[in-house]
C-alpha cells in the first residue's frame, strides 16, 4: 500500500482515521513518532530493551485513549509526556538499581581511560545521564537531546517554565560534576 498520502496528513486527521478503524493511519502515527519516543526513553534509562517496552506501552496507551485526545497540545508533546511518565514510573520501580535517585555515582560502572570504546562521547554522556537524578535527567533529555523548547518541556512535564529553567541549570551543573569525576576525557 502506498503511504505517500499519509506523509502530508496532519495528526488530528490520522487520529480521526484511526478511530474509524484505519490501522494503517495508526501505524503511521507510530512511525512518525517512534524515533522521538525511543530517543527519550533510551536517554532516560539507558537500557534499550526497557526503553523499547516503554515505547510500546506509550503507543498502546495512546491507542486505548485516543478518543480522549482533544488536540489541546501537539501529539508529539502528548506522546512525549506519556513516555516520560512511564519512564519515571519505571525508574521508581527499580529503586534499588543503578538508576535510583540517591545519585551516588561512585556505585556505577564508569568508563575507564584504558577502554577506548568507553571514551566515546556518547558513552560518557549516557553514563553521566544515568547518574543524574531523574528530575534533572528528564529536563536535560527533553531540552538538549530531544530539542524541545523550554515551553514545550514545561508542557510535557507539567511544570512551570521557571522550574524547567532552574532544573536545567542545576542538571547541567551536576552533569559537569559527574563528567569531571569520570576523568576520562
């Protein structure tokens, strides 16, 4: 089936078609937003398998409640909010793992200077993000990795813009401390 016509179809029209039983339209919604959701969840928890599960759950929840979506926010914002909430719930459930909010990054397996692969900047950032408290991590991921504006980040997290800005600033400071402590650059 030719999906070219769906590329120019806006989100609300795709939702309308999906509600009418057009699964191709819904699959196009998934296709349109799956990379964004994957980037958010992987950046938040660092585990691809768990991130994939959360991504699937994001779209399942949207499918089940699609009729309640009124278009008051962008669909991407709505899906990102769902993914962030599911990710934060996942982090809370794993409170005794390396993603706790106790934030003692001395307990993490850190990259070493001897291991060239672990010196890759992406790995260093991922290690550092894992060590960052979830309230800071969510803001840093949405603003710097996903590229949402401060207002969009505030909408997704349902926080005042001032709180987003202060958490972003504090999160950046903490990331700098973590990266300095890694001493691999």
